[in-house]
């Protein structure tokens, strides 16, 4: 009898592993489908986003964000008649911040580099996560502002951790929580995502609110326009040479 119990437990353990993995695969498959499908997601070569973001209480700045495969990003925002730039060409990250009295482009600090490398991923961390060196676990279900959501733990290749919450009905992202090392200290952040709209057969969020977890001060981003597969020259992502 004891041997039968052990055999039964061993069999249950073997069955439980693929069932759990399959559950994660099913959730991810529904997420990809909800966004428009993997084929359409991967067909997007470039993205241009136009919108506004808050820089402080009552202070808004227009911005333009462009992305290009395989991992390039450039964001420009205008404030007090000056334009700031933060960009990444796939290898080098740089910024131009005239509001801080710096008129020449300069390399991004190490902490900012990690963030911009993550943001430059056109598809996000869930698509082809194994190829990218990330790991994803299905933690379970939790309530997010009264709605059921699947909680995914994403451990990025660089060791940073993200918790991505997918709405249990739509399977779209509605919240992201993160823990990032900044100057040797763990900093927790959270982002709320919503107002999804269809663009070229794909679903994109048009409203985001993010900031340090627990802090009432959040940065809001409101999108006005998203354009797909627009012509983008690689040169605009590269750091200008200072003469």
C-alpha cells in the first residue's frame, strides 16, 4: 500500500508539471491573440506614438516616441520651448537635456540604460521570452481594482523582476509592477494601463499611469496617435557626434 501511495504521488508530480506549464502557455496564447495575434505583432517593424505626459502637477509636455526593430528607441519631449531627447540605437543609449543646462548629447547613466533597453523591445517581454533570456511564471489570480487578473512573474535577463497582470476577461495587460536596482537600492514601481484601442488590427493602450509604488505622485501618459510601419532612418537613433 505504501509503495502504491508513493507511486501515485510520483505520477501526480509528473502530471502536474506539464499541466502547470500548459496553463502558462494557454494564458500567453490568449494574450497574444487578444493583442491581434503573433503574426501581426511580429509584422510591425516600426512604431510612432504621439501624446502628452505629465512632468509635475499641472505640467504637461507633448512627446513623440519612435521604435524600430530589432531594438531601437527615440523619445522627444518639449518643455519650456526646449526639446529633450532620450535614445538607444541597440548598443548605445544617450540623452540631450537642455533644461538641465546641458546643450550636448551625453551617454545615459547605467540605471537609465537598463530601462531604455527594456523599453526598446517592440514586442514587450512576454513575446519570445525564452529566446530573450527571460523567465515567466504563472503565479495565479489576483484582484486588480475589483477585476480578476492573471499574475505573471517575469524575471528579465538582467535579473530585474516584473509582475504583469492580465485582465481575466480580455487577457490584455492592465498593470505592471516592477523591482529595479537603482544605485544599488531596490526601487519598486507600478504602472496602470488601459483605454485600449485598435490600430492596424492590433490592440494598444492609450493611457498609462506610472510611478513609485505607494506614492500618490504618478506620471501620466495620454496617447493621441499610434502609427505602424512608418519609415524611420537608423541615423536618428544614434548619438550625434559633438564637434
